[in-house]
C-alpha cells in the first residue's frame, strides 16, 4: 500500500520485511513488491525467467523498500534478499534471480 504522497506505508514495509518463503507465495510476494515500487524506474519482472530488476532512481520510497528487503523479519532473516539477490550496482540498481516458489513442508 502506498500513502497519498506515493511512499510505501509502514504496514507495507513491515510486510516486506516479514516475508518468509516457508509460508508466503514467492511469486505473489514479488508481484506485491512490483505494485509497491513507485516513483523509481518501473520494475522489470520476468516471471518466466524468474528475474526481477529494480532501480530506485535514488528515490527514498524505493530505497525504503530495499532497506526492508535487506532488514528481514524479527529474527533478522532477510529471506528474499538471501535467496534471490544476484547483484547490486551503483545508482540503486538491484537484480534478483532464480525467483520461484519454494516447496512447503
């Protein structure tokens, strides 16, 4: 969810931090990330290849989403970042690869 100024709400950032592939659908979560990625460059989500490219454009709202991905849950586990992060480069560019649903149970 995005507030009236185009920033992710605190609730959104908490949901992003709390992601856990043992309980959450990875593809649905990736789509949620894309829906809440505004005012940066549009996300490049290739579901068939399991690749997500995000560029913040230096915008603080997108940087907040990246920080939430890196921060992780209350146990300090940044699942999405740990499992799928591939590369980062100067200028706020991030690539996540091999994004797929994990087997539950």
